[in-house]
C-alpha cells in the first residue's frame, strides 16, 4: 500500500505541474490509447488524434520510467519489499496501452476520474509484484 501511495503522490505532483494544466479523464485516455493501439499509420490520423496518441505514449513512458527509477532507489536502500509494478523486461508501449484500454473498458463507471490515476491502477493491477516473502 505504501508503494501505491508513492505512485499516487507522483501522479498528483504531475497533475499540479503547469505543463499538465489540462486534466484528462479516463474517457479521454480511452480514446487516446484506443487510437494508439488501432492505428497502423500516423499519416491516417488527424492532428488531434496524433496529439492524443502522443499523450498516451508520454503517460505510459513517464509511468514506466518512474517505476524503474523507483526500483533503483528501492533496491539501493537494501529494501527487499516488492515493487508496486513489476513490468515484464520486454513489453511495448502499444501492449501497455492495450492493458490500459482493457482496464478502462472494464470499469466504465470510473471513466470520469483522472486518466493518469486510472492508467496507474491498470498497470498495477495487470503487473503486480509477488507479495509473498519466503519464510
């Protein structure tokens, strides 16, 4: 739970930054990430769709980068507790976008909430860390 709090605090800090002045909902993220996973060629999309797809990519990249930074700090402190998100070594942004879309589609009643928080929830749910500790 401590890790989810840290990730949530990071997302809240991103939301407070001036560059993140526009709050994007789960509805927005669903459209953006769906366009990303279904688009074969960037030439076939409008400027607005391309910007939305870029937002989806940037959000995922930020969350993955934060997770790896957190992992490095966590391990450097000698802490053996599991990380909040244990992502596979080789996973594409498009695959992660598909996980987020699946989560958003499965929770339509939450789509009015923060897209960033819902994306984090999707990845934490899909890629939990092993919580078991050997005796």
